[in-house]
C-alpha cells in the first residue's frame, strides 16, 4: 500500500522536541515501511532538517510550520495555513493519515488517498466537519463514544486502535529501584502537577523523608507547556521542599527517558483534563518498565488500568484531590512488596501494546478501507 502520514504544524519529525503523537507515527511509519509498504511522512520543517530525506525506508517531506501559540484561535489559523501548504506536496496514495484540524476538510482529490483521521484529543465540534473521512480512528473507548455522540451519522466509521508502547523494557527487582515518585509529561495546569506537589508535601509531613519527587517535561508554551508563569508558581509552591524535588525538564532521548521510568518506584499522572486526554502514553510507558502508575479517575485510563492490580486510581475531582493522592501514596510507600507485585503486573499489561501488534491492527484497517 501507499501510505501518507501528515503530522501537525507545531512539532518536527523525527520528534526531537517530543510530542506523543509525533513519536507514535514516526515509529509506525518505519514499521509500515519495514513490512514493505510505501510510506511518505509530511511534517513541520525545523532547524537543519532537510526539506526531504529518507529515514529507514520512509520518505520525509517537510513544509514550514509554527511554534505552538498560546491562543487557540491563532493555533487553528496557523493549522489552516500549514494544511494548505501540505496540500501542495501530497503524493498519490491509498491511505492519507492525519491529525491536523483542517486537512480532512481541505483534501478533495481522491487520488491522495482515503482520509484516515487520527483523533488523540477529546472532540470539540470538529468531527461533524469530517464527512469525507473514510475512518475516524481514536485510541480509547472514551473518545470513541465522544465522537459518536458528536457525529452520530459517522458512528459506523469510528474505530479504536490503542497507542503502542515504544519500548518494552527490563523489570529490575523492586529493591533496585530508587525511592522516587516520577511524573513525565507536559508541565501544564490541565495535568494536575500542583496536586502532585501538594500531595508530596503531605507525604513528607508524614515522615517519609527518604522519598523524592522527579518531574520530567517541558513548561515552554512552544512545546505544549503552561508557560513560565505556571512553572514558577509550581516552583514557589514547592519552595519549602525543594531539596526533595528534581525538576528535570524535558527528556527527548528515548533511552534516557526509559531509564527514568526503570529506576523509579511509582509513576503519578494526576491529569485533570476530563475533556482533553484520549489515552496518555506516559502511564503505559511507565508500565512497560515495571513502574506501576497512580492516575486520576478519568475514564481514559480504564482501558488498561485495573485499580489495585496493575496500578491505582485517586479521586482528583473533589477539593480533597491532593489529600486523596497523598493517602494513596502513603499506602504504597509503606508497602514495597505491593509495589513490586503491581509493577510486574503492569509490565505484563504493557506487553499487549507493542509496536508490531498495534501496527498490524492499523495495516489491517488500512487494507479494509483501501479495498472498500
């Protein structure tokens, strides 16, 4: 098959500035090419990257894009400009995969491929615009249901294929892990990091001074963060415990990031984005390294997390969100055997989300659509 993948306007591919969606499709494209398919990957031009090159059998084409703006209106306008530029470089294909806002509306030439819209965020009215799409594909059951509610006439075209884990790691014994609580993701208000800071403060006040908190991720708006003001508010909030908190910043090197998961005892993802998260990659990445996650009660985590078995859930919605998280953490840091067993089960869960398995699901869906 001839497969074209079009990434958004704001992050480059290869994903040298991070981006879960960029990482996912960069790897999928290479896997498709490895299996003999003709793959073109269109993305934002960046730095010294060439306008066109080939990486592991995938032809990469890059067009001018933008840094992520703080204004949603400006973001959609820049996506429109970028999508019009993309139209000029699209090759003929059987399948056209995209996660851009405007491209599924603008493409009218059937020779560019059946339109395959990849939905990684909670829909906000745009699904009704995608009547030309052959497939609206998402990564979790909660987003699947949301798309069907928003565009019921397109419900038969909606399909769920989960995100894959980039790497299944090695699971060290529990006593080889650091007494470290880890967060990986964008440093943005919707991620609930302020709850994590407060919960960790409570944990220290209970006497657990041998534990540390590590926060990994970008705060810069251009990388999807909440900006310097929000980041400084978190630093100020943690001022009294600063010797116990490691603000690592973004980590884009895959092996270095894997080592962060592998050496940590607990992963916490306290997201508040009830209408933002589709299926966050970081908790499953942690599970793939045997690091059991603690997540908020958002529905998007239910597809793979079994509370008390391969991870834990806390109630973030009430005014006691931080206290609820602190209570869960207290139980866990007091019982390392429980952590070790949950880490082993988390690792086994992650093995169902490998790249070859998920790529096979996509290719089977592509073939069915291309032949219809």
